[in-house]
C-alpha cells in the first residue's frame, strides 16, 4: 500500500513534540481541527463494547464534541511503515478499507468523506462525483476533492491548509490558516508555508487521490 507519505522533514521537526495523534483518551475535551467548511471542531476517540473483525479487537470510533459520531476507525500501515487511523464514511455509514465488498459499494457512491489521524496531523477530505466515484475517477468529469489538513505544534496550536480541486485538472491554489496565539509558533507556520506550502499541498493531493486508486477503486 502506498497511499500515504511520511510527514515532510521540516514539519517533522516542528511537530516533534506532539503525540502521534492516535487514540488520545488523555485529551477529554478533544483535539481541535478545522474542517472543510472552515469550522473548528474537536475530535475525541472512544472505545466501544463492540468487536471489530475476527480478531476480537474492540471497535474504536471518532466523534466530534459534543458526541456526534464521525465513524469507525481503521488502522492502515503506509509504505513508510507509519501507522495511520482512517475513517471512510458515506451517508453516515462507515466502510472498512480492507473489505473488498464494502469498497465496491463505496465506489458506487456519489460522495464520501475520508478522515486520517496520525503523523502529527488530522485531515478531512470530501470526494464528490457527478455519477459515481469509481466510474468518474478516469472519466471526463473527474472527482472533486475538498480538503482540510491540520498540522500541529501541540494540541491547541495548529496550521491548516484548505483546498478544493478536481482530479482531472488538479490545482494547488490553497488557503492557509494559523490557529495560535503564540507569535513564535505562527511565524514558524508561516515560514513552512512560504518554503514548502506548494510541495505540501501537492503531496496531499497525490496522497488523497491514491486513496481512490489503491483502496476504494482498486
């Protein structure tokens, strides 16, 4: 699987002090993030009493505060051996990225949401098709991507890149938002954006497109 990249070196340095953004039960108020609509939500991770799969592992979900369930978390390992928690959801139903039948069903949808948690970031992407996701992937209309990726210095200080583009003619004209009252941290974010902003967003576009190529429409 090659759908995700490792965090860029400069970002890794900046984010070295934060957690892996796994299942953070130690942040009861939730981790803030900016979504694709420009709203600030707080995400928390919960363990349910239900079991997921044949291994008897407890199911984990992510929810916005107040408790509004986003969906079921699934763990994926990237080509760089990074562990990432992801959610694929359409019409309020979660889909398992390892289940071929469920991916086939998801590929027939006109729209779904993809969340990823890990590597010092929280991301939300909405994929939208005119007809259906897999049918339009290589068609004339392509797939519309609305993305918001949040990178963290710590729990409350983060930098967001937001973008709307199309798979047939991807554009890297993104917007950036700096969520911090610490001028030093904001200046670090701005420095990263000046030096690497285009590179970061282009890698994010490639990464999110590979979710379709390598998972949903494989």
